[in-house]
């Protein structure tokens, strides 16, 4: 199985190859390797008893080496009589059975079906520098002659750099002529060249096997030793080879230089013929420091890719510094695939990781693999669906190092963000069998704790305890409040019916007399409630924005328009509380939001979460300049919430650090 990058930039094949050959001249053909580099592939497809024809033998020692290890039926041809005379003189004593003949491979005099193998090392590449009419005519003759002299079951084994026009020509002929077509990659030749030259282009071995009649195309790509992938179309092969060549260009640049100035580069790796990427790799460099180790790879266990350390550039830079490596490759495992074990992942990535190594790492060096765990992590997909408003989503369960199991909702258009998370616990069913249930006392989102403090503040003081939560998500906040503060009446509003189904079926949401869910546009719900004179002790906005171009991800900008905020103020009245989850990375936009809030509310306090970008904002219609009194209300509410979670047996310890809350509470 091969791993390939999917490039988003044009790769100018002809320009690149023209430069490649002009710089290297005849030396370019040293890249193909000799017997020590090619023997693993040659012995697999050529047997000692085979009748072998080597076309364009030149003065290569490949035939001699094959002869010396037991291949005695070898015929060599070349168009140059000078080369043939030299090779006859060189081999007549030590290799008397080996044949050298001056002959044009495009017009051979051998009878049909004479050979079981035709071996070509670089001859096709030399014969086809471009796609001119004369060149194409010669190549057509070559392929026709190869097909003619090969027996049924015979193999054309071609060592090539596979420029795109050459690969397309091979694919246009052999699969259509009832040949099974396979491409493998010779990393040994590349490794030798890289060690000598500092960079290398991929070397491929094409194996075209002749059949009498094939009912369908048989196309295979084996770009990692011991693994073959059957593909459907010739375009799949072209894409795989082209991607490998693109990867080589990238690796060459990374081998000679670094990405300190840009911070990092990322690559998406695919299996040939598959549309779902298998790995995402980040390559990071820091300025050279002698005390650091040179290089390592860090494999992120499944389920941990959403952690700040791995899903943000800042986090990955922190990991680079922590590991004390001059270069670090960070690998995330994609949820669309399964992974057998950490060792299997290491093996699968070994060639890619080695190719991304900086200068100074030898081919035989042991590259360290780092991780958070001794395994790849456990991820189980519970359900996959499609939301009208949020697109495709997946519900999955992951297990942490302590054995705790968490269920998560992930929107696939933003895979590194956990939309909702619940902790699962094991209980016994009525029949005594263990089953998983959602722990209602677990709040994955820290901002939900501080929004709950606001609800706790109004729960004991209001004549009526009706609250509205705009934004259901997985229903974790609603479930927690229902269990922790049973005296309140909750109306949750969400525009997406899929969210209600998800919350009910997978996240433990239960509707009853105290908890109702309305499927409606939250904006319309607020405006209608204000027009109808409906009152709430608290209104909570916990809504994410689908517009990723703005610097504010919560709430959508429509929710802070004046008409909506004034409707909220009307619904909560003088004694109610408006609680907003604000996630805004743009300082100017944040000032605009606060200005809008101040136009509708007279008292505004906020708590900035230290571990996240969320800010929980508390707003009241009534004016309160007495900061000490406000803090006392918050303190009492937080203390009451801590007491409630333990009384209700939701948690065994406080969920709020009251002292920290009071210290960080800000009057806007």
C-alpha cells in the first residue's frame, strides 16, 4: 500500500524533466540503479530458467550480474556495434553463454514468441524524450516488437523514471493489447542516488505480462514493498505516479532546506485509487540548536487530533519545542480508515517519514517515533449522517489512556473541532447485562460550566424559572441543567432537526415536562417570543457560525443585530439574564459586539476562559454599578452550583473554582 500526497498546485512535467535531464546529461541514467539496487524486483519477475532479452543493453553491468547469479539464458541487443563489440570482448571468457548482438529493438530479427522476458533499463526513456511524430512512430515499433517476441505469459520488465508522456504511452498500448499492467517502485535505487546526489526522483519498474485474452483491464500499483493495490482505471495509475513524483520534489526541497520561515508544511496522504485521505502529515522545523536531536516523527493517537496541541499551528509549534527536535513530523490518523496497530502505522509510514528527513539523517538511521500512547488509540464509528444545515457528520466513540470512553459528534467540514462530546459510563441493565449510558454530569465544554452559573444565579430568585437555550447541539448543556437544577423549565431551540435526533439517540437527551425542544429558527423564536410577550428568566445563546470567513465563530453575526438583542431584552425584563457564548478572535469585531450589547443592556460582565478562546458574557437590562454586589451574586450562584452537582450526585467535587471566577470576572 502506498501513501501519496494530493497536491493542489500544477506540476509542470515537461519543464521539470527538461531541466532534470539538461542538468545531469548522461549521468541522469545512473539514477536507474544497477543490480544491487534492482535485484529485489528483478528476481521477483525474472526466473533463472527464463529466456531473457535485454534491449538497449549499452555497457551496463546488469546482464553480467544476472548471469553471475545463475541467469544463463540472456541475450543482449544494442543499436551500437561499438558497444556490442566491447561487451563481447569483456564477457567471452567469463560468461561464454551470454549473447550480445547488434540489433535495432524496433526491428528485431527474432522469431515470434522467442523470449519469456524482455528487460529494459532506461531504453524506453532514452528513446522517447518527447511526443513528436517520429518519436511516437519509433516507440510504436518498439512496443510492437516486444509484444511479438514475447511468449504468452511472458513479461516486459521496464525500469523507468516514468515521465508522464511515457507512462501514458505505456498505458495506451499494453493494457489494450491484453497485457496485465503493474507498476512498482524501486526505493533502493532512489536511496543510493539520494545518498550520493542529495536528492532523487522515483525509480519505477513496469511489469507488463502478456495474456492471450483478458476479459477486463488488470491494473495494479505497488509503490511500497510487499503491497499491491488493484485500481480501476489508467488515470488512477497516472495519478499515483504523478503524486509520487510530486512528493519527491517536495522531499528534495525539505532535504536541502527547512520551513522555519513559514512555520510548517502539510501533506495529505492517500492510498492509490481511494478518495478518502488516510493521513495528514505536518512538517515543522525550528532554528538549528546543537542540543536538540535532529529528527523524529510524532504519531497522534486516534481521537486526540482535536486537542489544541495537534489541531492548531500554535499547538504544533509548542510540541516541536517540547520534543526538542530540529525537525518534527506530526502524523494524524483520519477517521475514514481503520489502523491495525502502532507498529503497522510505523511500517506504513516508514518510507514517507524517511523521505521527509533533513540532511544529516543517513539512509540506515533509526528514526525515532514518538506518541502519547503505546497504541494508535481506539475509535469506533457509531453513526454517519447528513445534516441539511451542517453537512455530513459522524458520531464516534474514543477511549482515552485511562479507559474512559467518550462519544463525539464531528462535522466533517471541520474535522478538528468536536461539536459535542459526552462521557459514557457502564451500568447494568434490568437483566444484569452491562450497557453504555451517557453521564449527565459531564460537561465537555468549559464554557457550559460558566453559562450554568448564570442559570444558577436566576434559578432561586425568579418568580418563574423558564429559560430558553438557543442552540441545542448534542444537548449536553440541557441535560446537565435538567439534572442539576430540576426547578427550572428549559426550552431548547435549534433550527436543525438532525440535532434533535442526534441528541436523543446518542447523547442521552430526554424531553419531559421540564425540558422541551423546539425545531425553529432561533432568530424567529426570539422575535416571536418578544412580540407575544413571552418572558424568560434567562436566555442563553450557544450557537456556532457556519461562516468561516469571519473572525467570530460564536454566535453568527445575525444574533447580535440590534433588533434581536432588543427582543432578548424585552423577553428577560428587568430581572432576567442574557448569557452569551462569544468566540471572537478579531479584536475590532469583538469591540463591535460589545458595543452592540451595550446598546441594549445596561450591565455587562464577562468571564474569559483561560484555556480557550470562549468568553461567557452576562447581560442584564437593569443597571448595576455595584460591582461588589454583582460579584457576590455570582459567588453565591457558583457556590450553589458546586453544592448542587454533588447533592444531585452528578460529580464528586466542585466544578467551579470560585476564587478564579471572581478574579477574572470583568465589568465591560
